[in-house]
């Protein structure tokens, strides 16, 4: 159950009974969502339990190129099951079902009549095969911190591919149909807050440890001392992200695990903590 018009997992409820659906609707009815719109109705969707992926594409005159494949890492945090811990750029051959998933998304683009431009599609893998969650006629979202990571690993991004599609047909034609050759591996690691209140202090020693990771490539922290901070329960309450890039997948995996070990200890101190 979720708002008809929303974003970032805002107002999403996972329900196991009709009564839970009714309670979810009652909790949402008449409230303002993250886009500032009033929730008068909700969308009911089948709950898909498989892994979630992003298939980023760019099309020109009906020719579709998959320019990036990302896999979400969502976990339970602060009582919420939909907290983003990270998203990883995946080679086409990283998992046996990815190729079929890309082919499926190309079919979705055809069914929707997409012939030109960028599309950001989210897909889950189920026993019956890939299932579309949504196809957004736009670039990959967020703060755009994913673009330099893609450039570092692939030599191009969805941004550069879209520019080529409109301005340099030959360059677009030279792009591979799927991302296969990787110069490095990367993950966007999300920062969670375990507390709510007015931010008093950021643990600078913890940040020093994070910045010392061999894969560290940059950061975007969306918090300010003296301003309100909330426990992370969805993408909208995420406190930012750290870009991790490494030529060694093993080192990247180790740094990603170490990053979340540091963050889980709590790197924010608040005044007037809100216990709820």
C-alpha cells in the first residue's frame, strides 16, 4: 500500500491481511506526502519478495542501449524493512538472470512505445521471472552522485549516453548494448541515522575512518549541525551517501562491510532526542 503520487518509499506499508490494508489506508488518508500532495487515494500492489534492480537505458530512434545495471541493498533498520543501505553497479554477467532481465526491460520499452531518451526502470526478480515495478522516463535519480561512479567503471554514464543519443549519433552507436567491460567496481553506500532530534555533533573520528577506506571516492552528507535529523526509515530520511570505487571487487566488498559496521555504531549525536 502506498500513495498514488509519491517518491522514495514515503508512506509505503507492507501488509499481510485485509485489516492491515485498511489500517494503512487510514494512516495515509488526508496526510501530506513528500511531494506536498494530499493523499486521497492509495495504490495497492502485489508485494514482490525478490531482489530489486535498476535497469538504466537510453534509446535513439528505437535502438535501446542498457547503460547501467544497479542492484539495491535494502535492509531492516529502525523498524522499517525498506531502508536503502546501498546500490551496486553490476556487470551483465554478474548473475545468471541479469541478461534475461535486460531483455525483459527492452520489451517493456517497446510495449510503452519508447523510442528516444533515458528511462530508469526498476525490476524485481521472482520465481516466474522479472517483474516490472516502474519505468520512469527520466535519468537515474538522487543527487547525481552515481554518474561519476559509472564513468569511472565503464567510461560512460546514462548522462553521457543520453547526450550522445541526441547530439552524437556515431558515439551512441559505438556504445555497447549492455555494460560488460568494467575498469573498476563501485557501490553507493547510504548513511543511516539511528537517532532523531536536533543534530549536535557528527562523529569526526568515524568519518576519518570512512574516508581512510581504500575504496573511498567521495561523499554527500545531507545533514547540518543545529538542524533536525530523523531516524532513517526510507530513502527520504537517508543522511547521504559515500561513493566507493575499487579495481578489486574483494576490497570493495570489505570496505562496504566496514563502512556499515562504522555507521551502525551511530555517527550522529542529537540534542532533545525524540524517542519515538
